[in-house]
């Protein structure tokens, strides 16, 4: 029993933060213009995507270009659940849908991860890109979930509160993982996979684990996305979306949580600021990407967190 | 029974036979040297023993059980650790983190416990840190625990690599050119350290080195490789006088 | 049976296009170990440039073989310069960075070309002028083989032979092979790696431009995003044949074209694009070094 009380105490802060999202959400919907609120919700979804990809790309060093594919699976599976399996679900049904979407994405992560994580660098990138596209092509050809027309009428069960509750949980849980010895092992794989293996780390198993966890959260993000907008189409989950998420991770600094969060926020707001031409947005995007790689390839925060950056201890960095 | 036994191992890369008919036995607690001119295949032998390569022919056994064909992490978990010829530390991680990575796999960390912060997981975590600090202390790096590995001076990096290897609690330690780039004073410290590792920790040690003096002074037995083949094996004084060894290093008289 | 012949010719025509583009990928990968994501978009620029040159030179209305060759040559020249520019501005500064940085930059350049292209060329498809009059060489039932199909295959072949000559018989070609084999050694031997890189990009881009021009001739609808799919497919073709391997790129390209066309014709046309990815996954899982590639051994 003492163990349970310990557990509760340790997680009290997290539970509190999560619970706060509901009153905060109510406050915001009363005080803030719905258009801005929508952007804020998008930021939340992108944060989950960026942070989960950061685990795969930034921490473990596996360059995955197929994250949008996991998001798509999460979106479509969760939507199929609330539309076809349990159409009369109460708001709490969202959580079941999200769990299913996340688990489906995780399963896909396992299936894709096992063969592809044997590959190195560029080959891995291309393989994940390929899988992401295969997922998309399969969905587009599945008329049961709307196929090329898209899927309409998804019950709008998600809101600021549910999105940010998930975002907070995602960030905290992943941070705990990354700062634990297991997380150090993941970073070791990124630093030098051969040496890591020589030190007894089952690199394949850990890489797959990171992949599955990252995929799970991408699936959750997809489910939230589907249940916030009410309509999904595979055009939202193309290679381009995968690239957008990669840009967030790289811009923020691969391996940095706070970096990924900041970048996700910045890159969600940026296109809204550039509303005057959708074409310009993508051009600015691509120039930003090239310039950033040329000038500061380690991203805004490198692989440090905003706390170490602010206190600037020169010889310590994670 | 010998701790490590390699029997008649061969490995080819395409048409090139890197190692041929290699045999070696290392007893528990023994200090063995592996020498030979550059390109003789010494690191390849290390790679064979640690599972980076699989021998085309021959067998390798640890404590009587076959390890040839196992993956590197499996072989490490059975008790063989190594350092690398060009230091391969986790450059962007601190000294403590480097050691932690080597130490951790032995503790039974459960993912869920870590993430949910169970009391058990927290306790494990504290113990882990304490043990790793002790390892750093052993190589004299306790002060540098939070320094990023990349920023450490070369000599300290070498020491850290050894600490990291020790963290995996091996029975056999493979040192690949540990004295490379060290000055005479550091060499003496290194020799003492190696003897200490064997005497106090009971490790068997297999060393690749080019520094003859060092090898002759600490090793009990030496095997000499040239072009992938064993040309001599025995006690230091015998090797020193062996004409084949001299020829391999210096060429025949009259050339 | 006749239909099969038609499809095979189609497949070979597309295959030749993929082969030309794949050669560019394989050359760049050979010297830089970089997947030049922007390459498919250079192909698009090639098609666009050919279109504009044809109009500026007033050749659009009057089909002529000479006009076609001129337009193609101009397009190849322009794209060669573009390729060299991209290498100089976007890849060269990152030579000493981890390869991931170059990969991301390549993605950025690709996007820039695509979206920039939409801005500069306009997003709507254009109609490539008919620079060579289409004659059907063989017409039986539903089957039509035109001279254009054969032209595509023939011109591609000529260009590929030309490339082989350059790579095998000239000094710069030898330098290119040396750099592919070992970057550092080549540099130490006094080879000006920068020159080699520039030439590599120029050659690859020129071939891509030729491919774009030929495609414009055969499938006249061109648009700024036309490089996306062929680029990916040509890359897969290069991987299939063994990335870094010239004959492999050609073999891979032809195989890709044939497989894709036959699958689309006989199995399902909606899954046409998926064929490339399935092949990709298959190759990477079974033999990542490709049909003709040699495994690279990492020194531990």
C-alpha cells in the first residue's frame, strides 16, 4: 500500500496539471476568439507530434520520414471507432477511440520497425518514407473509410482540454523516459551504435521500442486531430506533413524537448501569419529549412533544454 | 577450462583473408598480449571475439559455451567488454552518463516503473548513480562526472572508455591499443592500472599494443600475428628472441 | 499479345526516363553519399525550360528535329548550371556536417523548387509544344506505337552511352570514379574534389533535363509538381539497381518502368504509384545493396 501511496504522490503534480486543462479550456473558450483557440489547439497537436518524433529522430537518432503515416492510422482507426463501432458514444468515448488509434499506430510501428530498423541513415529515411506513402495509398483506396473523398461526420469530441491533457501527459511521460537510464541508452545508440552494442545494449530492441512509443503518440495526435475537425482526408497525412514535423524537430534542436515544443508552436503560428499566400508559406518554409541547416544545423537549442540554455553552464550539456 | 577459447578461426572480406587459422586460449585472470605489424588482423580478432564479425570457420567459446555468431550485445552480457582503437565514447554525453549506459543493462529496469515513478524504480536509480560514481572514482574521473566526454583531454577519455567497459562487469577485458598517444609517465600509470585490474578485480585481460616494452613488461603470454596468421605464441622472453617475429617487424636480414 | 507489346514499349519508354534520372541520383550518391531529393525537381525544371525555350525561339508552332535537339540542348545546359548552383550553395557548405544535415537541406531545396516553381511557372499545367510530329509506326487494333516512343528510348540510349564514355574514357570521368570509390584518398591524390562534384551535379542535372524534355514530348501536360513522383520512382530504381552503380541505375530504371506499366495495365491502375514503394521496401529488406551493388563494410 505504501508503494501505491508513493506512486500517487510522485504523480500528483502530473495529474494536477492534466486536470487543470479543463478549467483552463473553459476559461479560454470564454475569453479567446475561436479562431485563435483553434490555432492553440493545433499547436497542442503539433507538440505531441514533434515531441514523439523527437524521441525517434532526436534522441535515438533514427531518421524517420514516415511519422504522418502513424498519425493517419491513429486518425482513421479512432474515427472509424466513433463512427462505426460506437456511434452513440458519450464524450468519454474519445479516450477509448484515442487509445485504439494509438495502439493501432503502435502496432504499425512494430510491423514497420522490425524490418526497417536494420537499415542505416539514408536507407532508413527512405524506407520510412515509403511505408508512410504505402499507408496513405492503402487508406485512399479503402472506400469504407471514405477513400478519396475523405471521412466526414466524425463526432467533435476533442477540445482544448483533451488535446492539452494529452500533450502534457505526452511531454511529461516521454521526458521521464528520456532522462532515465533507458533514455540514456537510447541516446547512446544515437551517439555510437556499435559502441552501444559493445556495451551490452540490445540496440534493435530499444530502437523498436522508441519507434513504437513515438508511433503511439503520433496515433493519439491523429485521433485528436480527427475528433477536433470532424473531417479527415489523406491529403493531411502526406510526406509533406512528415517533413513539417521533421522541420519542427530539427528547428528546435534534435534531442531537445523544449526545442521541439517551441518549434511546434512557432511553426504552427507562422503559416497563420503568412496568410496572404499559401504558396509563399511553403517557399518561406523551404528557405527557412535550407538557411537553418546552413547556419545552425543543430537547431535553436541544440540538444539542450531551455533550462540549461538559460543557465548557460558551458561544460555541461545533455 | 579456459575462460576464452578461440579455435582455428578464419575470416575473409571478399577475396582478402583477414584472419586465418587463429587460435588462442585465455585463462581466468591471465594477462595476454596480441601484437603484430599494422594490418596484421589484431583488431579483426577483437571484432571476431566480440561478435562484430562472425568467423567463416572455427569456433569461439566463453567458459565452454559457444559465442561465435552471437550478437555483440549478447557477448558483452556474457562477460566480454572492450575498448576501441580510436576511442568510441558517447561524445555528447557526460562521463557519468557514459558509464551509466554501460552499467545499466544489468539492472532490471522496467519501462513502466521508470515512467510512472514507482518507488522501486527510484531506488534503483539512486543505487545506479552511486555505483557509477564508484566506477569513475576507480579511474580517477570522479571530478569530471558532469563533463561532456567530447571535452575531456585525450588521456582522460581513454580512462573513461575503460571505466565504461568495466561498468558492464566483464570477466574478460579487451584493450585495443590502450597506450596509443600516451607519454612515458602515463604509460607507467597505465601498466599499474592494468595490473590492478587483473589483481584486484580478477579480470582476464587481452591487450593489443604496439609498445613492445609495455607488452613485454606486463603480459604473461604473447601471441604474434602477421598477415592474419599466428606466427608465434609463448612467453615474452621467447617471443623477443623469435626470428620469425623479428622478421615480421623488421624484414629479413639482407633485404 | 499486341497489347503486351504496347505495354512493354510503354514500360521501356518510361523506364528510359527513370534510368536517365536514376543515373543522376546514383552519381551524386556515389560521390557524396547524399540522396539528392532535389533531383526530381531538376527534371521538372528541365521540362519547363524546354517549354519556354521552344516558345522564346519560336519553335513551338513548327515541328522539326533540329528544333527539338536545340531546345533539349538548351534545357540541358540550363539545368546543368542549376545543378552546379544547388551544389555550391546548399550542399558544399555542409560537407563536414553529419550527413543528416545535407539530407534535410536537400529536402528544403526540393520544396523550394516545387513551390517556387508553382510561383514562377504558375501552378496550372502547361502544354508542351509538339516539337516532333507524331507518326504512328504500327497501328493494329487498339495498339499504336509512335515514333515518339522509339525516339525517347533511342535518345536515352544515346545519352547513356555518352555518359559512359565520359565516365570511362575521360580524365574527369576517372576522377569521378576515384572520388566515388574513396573521397579522402582521391583528395589526397591531388584530385580537385570540388571540380569533380560540380561536374557530377552538372552531368546528372543535364540528364534529368533531357528526361524532362523527352517526357514533355511524350506526355505533353507538364506542371511544377511533375517531378515528385518520377523523382521518387527514379530514386527507387537507383536503389533497386544498386545505388552508386551506373549499370544498376539503368537496369533499375528499365525494370521499374516495365513493372509499373505492366502492373498498372494488368493488375490495378490505382496502385500504380504504390508499386515503386513496394519495390523499395522489398529491396531494402531483402538486398539493400541492390541487384548489382556491392556491400559496403563498416570499419570498426
